[in-house]
C-alpha cells in the first residue's frame, strides 16, 4: 500500500470532524475513508510538547513509523488519517512506535461492530 501526505486544510478538517477515533498513549488518531487506494497522513504536534525542535522530531518519528507500517499492509481501501502526537512519542523506542502504528492501521481495516 502507498502512503502520501494529507496537506489541504479542508481535507484535514473533514477528517477531524467526521473521522473515526482511535486513542493511544502515544497519539490520537482520526481517520475516514477517502475512496482511493492510498493512505494519506497528516501529523500534528501541539505546543505543549515543547519547543519546535521537540515537536518536529515527534512528528518525524510518528510519520516514519506510520510510513513503515503502511508499506507492510496489503492493498485495500484508502484512508485520510490525522495523527496528533502525545508526549510519550519522544521517549518511546522506534519499535514501539511501529507496533502502535501497525495496530492502529489494522484496526481501521476491521469493519465497524454494531451493537
């Protein structure tokens, strides 16, 4: 599967308002189907994480973890994904980030349960 960057503000706002939520200790994720065969990512880091260097490093680490996880997926439906980093990203081992990203992406592929 391919990964791309989600760049348009309107697309990001649509994902944030309409997307399904996945919470993790290292990130908050919202995703919605995009009708393509590609997963498009936008990664944000709040100012509460620290100065620009720390925020940029957190964004780069999460973006790379998701890129690796996406590369390991089979072809399937595409999603637009917005990820907000949390403070645990800075101290986490990269293997843990990859595992968390992979788990989040596989939960997107599962059909929604109805109660």
